[in-house]
């Protein structure tokens, strides 16, 4: 327990009401015990014992009796804290807040990890937050989320971050139902000339869209862009028929009856990573990440 030597000497002497026996139980000399108790009394500014030197007996003062009672309560609390900390370190108990992108569908790996935790570690509480790219960066940076799952390029924008790949996901185009392009079996970058392309605010994200612009330039045109404030609004605008947007294939909006999703080999895949701050000491991060990594690597080798 995390109680200093002075307090331990006082508690043992208060229980025994005999300095010699108390010293023996603590495996120290009687003068050392007396010195520690005297130091505690001086620190508190009050006497904790009535001393009968002739009979070698001591008795608690009113202040000493209160002190003993409160120290015993503290001892129970500290023992509980230590036990809880041990359980957290072993992954048996704790709390983890994970930030996920709007509309992200749990893949088999993520679902497997969460199901395993629910079934085998019921005292681990997983809280999930959903937001855009900017939200995830902010939550990770200010500690609102212990871990976020986002694009590798996004994780690199936050200082003092550690991240590991957890999935590779194809990008593609969300095209409103009824749009002439939905009659095609595949959609290429060159097919998007003169089409309205929904892009996020530059403060939201930029990596994927810069690459898209470069691909358009290579095809000889500049995309006609309309702006959305964040990822959620991009999806909503695509469903409303306002334009074409870029999306990952693991998002709920790709299943919407209002749009048709086309995978794009030209855009390729993005790396999704689990990212956390280097100075975040939550032990569940390591536990969760190790489980995620094990399942992910096993799936890659199958």
C-alpha cells in the first residue's frame, strides 16, 4: 500500500497500543518507531498518543482515534485502487474511447476484436465516437479519444502520434441514382470531366483529394468542385443528387439506395490506421491494439 513509514508506524502502534510490539511487527527498532511517530505528530501539529512511560503503555488521544479510523478507510481504498490498476494493466478492466469516421462499417477484424472483448472482458468499456477527419484529429490531440481509426495521412498531421495499419480499403465514386454515369459498368477519372465533384472543406482533409486533382490534370481537365463542410455533409449531398463524391467502400453510404458506388482502381486503396498519442498511458490501448494487430495479421496471412 502507498502509505508512508510515519503513517505505518502510527497505525501499528495504534492497533497494538504498545510501541515495542508495534516495532517488532514492522521489523524496525523501537526508537525508530518512536521517532517516526514523533515526526508525524510534529507534522500534524497535535498529539496522537497519551504516553505512560512508567508502565510502557500508550493510549490514543481523540485526534489519534480519528486519525486511525481515517487511515484504515484510506488503506481499504488504496488496496482497491491497486487491485483495479492491476486488472487494467492485465486488460481485465478499463475504459477506452475510440474515434471512428462517419458511417464507417465495422469490418470483420474490428467486429472480431469488439466481440472478443464483450465476451471475454465484460468490465472493459468501449466508447465509440463518430466524426469527420478534423474531429478525429482534434479528439486525438486533446485526449477526448484514446485512439482513432483514420487515414495514415491524417494520423501524420497530429504531433507525437504512434499508429499501426489495421486495414487497406478501396476508394471509389458515389454517383446519385438516375445520373447518366450510373448506366456505365465502370467509371474512370476521365468520365468525370464537366461533372460536379463534392469535396470537403480544406480544413477537413486534403490528402486523397489532392491526389484526385492530380489524376484529373493528367487526364487534361480541372474538376468542377463544390464544397461540403465535412465528411457527413459530403455523403448527404451525394444522396441528395448535388454531385459526385469520393468514398471508401467500407462506409454505410455506399449501401444507400440513393447512390451507386463504383470502385476506382485509379484512386486505389487508402491505409486505415489505429492511432494514439505517445503520452497516453491508458493500458487498454496496448491491450486493444495488440489484439487488433494479431487478428489483422492473421487475416493477411490466410
